[in-house]
């Protein structure tokens, strides 16, 4: 029987963000820890999100051409940001 491999951080970030919700790095970190039992840093998460712009990750996760991340100011915390993954070309 083939051993099932654990999801990578990129996989966890993609699975969480593919629902189209806005996330702060802190919220995403907590979600990944609770759902996938995978600890990570907020800087590691944002690096994984930036990697979705690279051709290899676009192909792996079937992401559209152009920008794949939206970013907006988190007004609940003026020093923070929220991110959303764009998974389809919007017409």
C-alpha cells in the first residue's frame, strides 16, 4: 500500500485560499495549524503566497495568467493586510 504524503505548506495555503476568502497571515496561520496540524511562520505563509506567481506553481495549481493575489488594507489592524487568491480569470 502506498503511503499517503503529507501536504506541503504550499498545498495547505492553496487549499485554504482556494475558497476565495480574504485572509490575514495570522488567520491563515491559525487555520492551517488547526486544519492540517502544520505549524508555520507568517513570513513563510506570505512567501508561499508569492510563489503562486511563479510558473511552476501556476501550472501545479492551475492558476490563471496575470496577477493571482489581491491585497487590501486590514482596517481592523491598520498595520496589517488581507490577501485573497484569484483562482479564475474574471471576465
